[in-house]
C-alpha cells in the first residue's frame, strides 16, 4: 500500500481521509498539531525525509472565517506561508501536493457555477489567505492538485448540520439565510475524491472543483434537515427565511458559492452524488 501524509487529520476532511484511506489502498500518516504545527512548517522536511510518501494531502487550515478578519497574520501564516513551505519541500523531493481550498476565493457575483478558469476575487481575509496559498502551491510545486470545495458538512461537531441538530433541540423558531447559494458537501465524499485524485493524478497538475451534486441555500439545507428529522419523529423548529443583510457577519460571504465539477468529473471519471443523499447518510449516523 502507498503511504500518504495528511495534515489536518483532526478536522472534518482530514479525519475522513484517515478513516477511508485503508479501504482505498493507502496508509495515512496524520501527525497531530503537537507533532506538526503549520506555524512551524519547516519541520515538514524531516517528516518527508524519513518516509516514502506518495503524496501529501494538506487539509489543515485556519478555517475561522469571521475570526480571520481580526487575526489576519495568523490566517496568512497557516493558509499561505505554510502551504508555500509544504510546496517547496514536496516540490524539491518530487512528491505531489494535494491542497484543499475553498469557494471563498471567489466574490460570488457570477450568475452561474464557478469554473476553475474564473478569476479569484476574495471578499475577506480568509478567502485572500486561501487564494494566496493556492498561488504559492502552484508556484513552488509543479506536481500539485488544488481542490476547491465548499459548504462542508459531516457527522462531527462545529459544522452547519451539527448546529441545526443542536438548535432543533433548543429553539422553537429559527431564522436562516436564504440568499446565498452553494453546494453542500460531505466531508466523506470530499475525502473520497481527494484519495481518488491521489491514486489517479498520473503526473497531471491543476486546479479542480469538487462538491456534492445539486445546489441549495442555507435555508434549503436547513429545510431538508428538518424535514428528514420530522420523518424520524424528531422535534423541529419553525424555519423562517431571512436575507444576509438581516444576519450580519464580520466577514462578507459570497452570494454565489456554486462550483462547477465538470472538469473533475471529466478528468477523474467520478461523479459526485447529490448533496441530499450525503446529508441522509450523516443524519442516519447522527440520529440513529
Ligand atoms: N469547512 C468548510 O465549510 C470548508 C469549505 C470550503 C473549503 N474548506 C477547506 O477545507 C479544508 C479542511 O477544512 P475542514 O472543514 O476539514 O477544517 P476543520 O474541520 O476546521 O479542521 C482544520 C484542521 O486544521 C488543523 N490546523 C489548524 N491550524 C493548524 C496548525 N497551526 N497546525 C496544524 N494543524 C492545524 C486543525 O487541527 P486542530 O484540531 O489541532 O485544531 C484541524 O485538523 C481547509 O483547507 C478549508 O479551507 C472548508
């Protein structure tokens, strides 16, 4: 089995990679932050030198979108400077770097789904730090795959779906934004796509979009979750649709976060399933 190095193994996507890797023919090493801190990325060289990795999948990131507005230096250190070091070191050793990025590199003004050829124009610090991280990866390692995804949900804590499950218990009524569009995407499905890319990159490099199929607003996603919960006899709150203007956040979100997956589907012969099926699986795991 081929060995891969995975950063962010305690996170949603990295954790899913660790869980899936054996079934997909990989042995995943996922050092915890104590052993490999992206604030000290130079230590990657000893990790890489002492092992025979077929790829590095970088899932670790500074992901607090609102906090990034006041922690700009830290966000850039983790999302831009660290990937730049990872790219230099993997590039020097000829190891492919698979780097996870985000819909937040776009400004959301495009009427349709974003393709890999669309210009980036991030609205906030998090998006800027990720866009510059992508540029560094492209610059320093010719063997790269930058994989943008969006609206990640999982059976773990701290994502939108988890928040809805918690609030369903606590609240009688909920206001959810209905004017941002995106593609809800399961961490497991993203991990599966990343491992598929690791197995089939075959010397190619580039940027690809991977999200689950279909599209939704946050309100649509909440509606779907609560409808499914109701069929399982669970308590659900009344759901109201509001605008982004009625739910101000420190960082501005793109109105349109939809990502086109045609290039990924064509290049890797894999079709993402609809987000509703992915959400069904997570709800079954959480509510059984
Ligand atoms: N979540 C989304 O909706 C979303 C949407 C689009 C793209 N993405 C991208 O997808 C990737 C993974 O996101 P996710 O949702 O899986 O992230 P997550 O659940 O927030 O996990 C982040 C991971 O990064 C690690 N990390 C943070 N700072 C670190 C540091 N200084 N040194 C080492 N590790 C550090 C965390 O480790 P600790 O456990 O030690 O904190 C954790 O394992 C990121 O590139 C993100 O930009 C996410």
